[in-house]
């Protein structure tokens, strides 16, 4: 929980999120036009999507299954009967004058999401509901000084609106919620979670109350915030704004606000104020949606292992720390990669290499784990060379860099560059003798009590052997020699 | 049930219908009559009966997830009062 310190005392944030997630499907929710992102203007549009007279919607079975799959992934109640309603409003990118949505009887009811917080703790946030609805078209306001351009390619694409309970108390928790929801959707394959292309968008509901007050304050809704970072910034700004109003004796008006990325502020969207009477009614073009319990069971049986279960298994089976496990399971591809590396090896060592060196290198190269220049097998072989003492951990980092650059296997690089660890006692002793002889003054200082010099000798011998001396043996032999 | 003139004006605005001031009183009377007629249903005791959204005893037909339509921007835009390239154009909508 993060507290906003006002001039008259502390305040608590109450946050709920509405997420619009585009269903992964080939065709739209009620028509046979493509749901693909982009495309030439109005190329992915059927007469249904453009609301020509007499056109009738026919629902896409896969979109229904995807909603059920998502509901099951959120441990939510699946409603075997749900109803489609018309939500009426006028806007240039909504040709029919109504959006087909679900109001009183959504397809998915109450569920929950477990948040992984930075300090390693977890927190449960309730899901209120999930319903299916159509996306609207796209308006472009910057193409002409006098006109708005409308492209209906998005019109009719299936969305899942996922509504949370007002259970979050800070921007960090809101961010953790979005990350976890995104991970679950991606594991399930029901939404690609791409916030940049708008396939996942968040509306933030925020109100403030005195710490300890059980009553909720008046909330504002901040629309369409399109990145997790902006969600956190918008929450910080809006919380401060509301506290200032409340402390100066004013009242917060319930309204829809817009996050202005450029200015870093939220501002009122007055144009939407009067349109809030949507006059929902059941769509007479569509019968109630009845699900076969057998279909729900079939989907349940094909659910993949989800992030929470995978994380628990990684902690249990590989002895990972909660934080490392969370990092690895955030993307299914990373988790799969890690498991290949860790199989039959030291799980913690494998985790260090994947989250440390590998993620670092991928970040630097701007590549995803799917196109990693070092495969899981290749990284595994490198770790094997550390495990059997062929090379030290230090040298392994250099070998890894060479693997990234050349794509060669670890063993070939070790042979080529002669990096094999020196485990020959005689060779290490010779190197130690040479360093001690060249630094007789420091040896005397050490022997008169300056223990810190030990590190200096280790460094010098390592340098002399090109970093190849086995560190444990070196420590041992050097200790004996210095004792005299 | 009676509908007043203010309600008529509000509904007309929400539906983007132009109902002149002098006709609003008359429309209010007509709408009230329709509502009164439908309100007769309130006399029926429906205790314990689930609400019904459709009287047809049929299941909603599901479509396969296959792209079968699109690629006809020209048809889509054929009746548009105003267009540029393959976009519909409307008077600027200012946020």
C-alpha cells in the first residue's frame, strides 16, 4: 500500500482496472472479415462491420471459446447462459450507432489474479467479470485541419473487457496486475498482450480515502492508457490531483478523464459527459449464448501450466528464489528456455546464467529469447564446462561473449583460445612463486598482519595465468605459501 | 406511466432526432399511451419465472473462425457522403 501524504494527513488510493484485451482470432466477433492488425484502410471490413441495412451478426465460435479459456485461466465462474446487449451511443467510428456488448449477463463472472510484488510477497485481486464485445473503428484527427478520417478495420474485432474489483492500493500494484494479466493471456494464447498496437488497453478507476476509512470516495476514470509505465504515471498524477481538491475543501466529480502523455497530466473529457446514458437492451438479432458444459470441460482439460503454477514448480524443483522464478515465468518462451537449460543441471546456476548474462546480452542486441543467438542446448553445454571444472565462472563469461558473437559451441571456443582451467598444482605453484618473488616487500607486509593483500596476490597470479588458474586451488596453495 | 416534455427532449437528443418544441407535448402524450398499454403486462403475476430475452427455442448458431469477407473497400465506401482515398471523412471530431 502506498500512502499519499497530504497537508492534513495521510490518504489511501483505491484502484480498479478495466482492461480491453483483443481476442486472438482470425476473423471478427460477428463477421467473416479479418481481425488482423493494420491493413489498407477499410480492407478488413464486411457489410456487417459497416452496419449496412439488413446485415445480421453471426457469432464466431472460436472467440467464444477464447473467452471461456480466459475465464478458466482467471479461476473464474463460467456462465453457461449469457446475453448480448446493445450499448447505444453516437460516434463517427461506430457505424451502427450501438456496440454489441454484454451487460447484465456476461459470459464470465467472478475470478481472481495473484500479484507478485517486488518484495517477493503476493496479493490477490478480485476479477468482477469478463464480457465479450465489439471494438469500434479508428478515427484519425491529424490528417486534415477540418476533417476526421475513419477506418473501420477495427470495427467488429472481438474484445474481452476484463473488470477488476477495486482491490489495488498503489501504482505498483496496478502495474503488477497488468503484468500478470498480460502473462496469463499470453500463456493461454487468447490475446497477444501487445499494448503498443492497442491489443491490450487499460482504463483506470481511482478514488482516494482517509487511511482506515471503510467508505469509498468518488472515483474518476482515466481512459485508454496504453502502457504500464503510463498507468503508473497517470495514477501518481491523479491521486495528487484528487488529494489537493479534497484537502482544499472541494469535491471530486465523477467523470471520465484522459491521460495526456505529452504533458504528463490527466484532463477532463467533457464531450463524453452527457453520453453516459447508454440505454442497454438485449440485441434482438442475437439469441442468448448457451454453452455446452462438455465444451467448457474440454477447454479446461487443455489449459497450459499457468505462470503461478510454473513459478511454484520452479521454486520447488529447482530451488529458485521467488524473484528469479517470477522473472523467468513472465514469458512462456523464457520459462521454456530456462527449463531446457536447467534440465539435469544445477537449477540456480542455470537461472543465474539465463536471467543474468543471457537476458543482458539479448537486451543489448534488442532481441527476444525466440531469436537468441545462443540456444538453450549451447548454454547448457557451457554450464557443464563450469560444473566439471574445465573453466572457471569468470572465464565462462568471456566464452559466453564469444558464443554470442560467433555462434560457436563453448567447447570449441575453450580449445581454440586455450582457456582450459589450470588444475595442475605444479603450474599454479610456479606462478605463485614467481609473483611472491617479484613482490617481496608486499609479502613482508602481509606477514606482518596486512591480510587484505591476499586479494592482491590472487589478482596477480590470475593475471599471470591469463585467468585460467582454478580459483579454489589457487586460494589454497597461496594461503599455504604465504604462511611460509 | 407518464412521460413529460423534458424526458421527450432528452430521449430525442440521445437518439439524434429533431423533435420541434411545439411537437414535444404531443409526442409525450403518445409515448405515455404506449407505455400505459405495455404496462398492462404488470398485472400478470410472474413470481418465480426467469426473465426471457427471446421466445425462439433455438440455440445461437456459431460461425467457424475463418476469414471469408473483406477486401471490398470500394463497396464499403460506395455510399459514403464524403471520403478521401479509402477513408470515410466526417467533420472534425474534437476531443
